[in-house]
C-alpha cells in the first residue's frame, strides 16, 4: 500500500522534501532554527514570569509582616486573603495600610 501511494504521489509530482538532496537540508535547518528560537523564547518568558511571581510573593510577605507588626497575629481569613490576592490587591492594601486603623479596613 505504501509503495502504491508513493508511486502515485510521484506520478502527480508530489515529493517528500525531506528526502530531496537540495530541499531536505534547507528544511531541516529551518526547522532546527525555529525549534531553537522557540526554546529560547520559552526560557525568556519563563524567566519573566518567575521574576513577576517573585516580586508578587515579596510584596505579599512584606505586607504580611507589616500587618502583623501593626495588628498582631493575623487571623486565618486575613492570611487566606493575602495568599489569594492579586498584584492589584496587594498594591491597594499596601497603600491603605498607612491610613487604616483596623485590619478589616486595610484588607477591604
């Protein structure tokens, strides 16, 4: 069956470019370059995401420490809110921390 298909493809002018002595190496080189580029871009994206996550975690821990210093040991609900907080929440709560007199007001 495979031979019949290959013969028919040759009859209609379809070739396997990877087996072609001229086109095969060119295609292989392009494929390998694309693969290397993709891996490089993936590593770069991973590093950027890692830095962002690190900054977010650092801000979360700093806010946790500040809240603990000002209000004492944090209740479970406050720790859970901090852990689930977005970057935007953390920024807002850090700004509110200075002006608020209660933990509840700070984490609103």
